[in-house]
């Protein structure tokens, strides 16, 4: 008998999303996400020339929009 360990397959979603991925996550356009960044509605980071958004900030944005509609 061999004693090989089994490593479970784990799929993780990245915490930081580029603008295209953030747009896909929100079901919105790239320009909509850019407008959120420009307006300061969603915080972002610059990694070199890239703008990235923390997925938790996108979730907070979604939650805040739900509250605003009530």
C-alpha cells in the first residue's frame, strides 16, 4: 500500500479584480465601473498602470445599493 496524501482541489476567487473582471462580477459595463472609480464611489488600488478593486468593496457597493432602494 502506498501512503500518498490526497490534496483537495480548491478553487479560489482572487480578492482583487481588474476593471473588466469587476464589470463582469457586477454584471455591468467597463465604463460603469470606471465611472464608479472616478466618482470615488468604489475604492480602488493602482498596481502599476492597472486599477484593481477589492471584491469586498464591490460586495459593499451592492449591499449599499440595495439599502438605497428601500
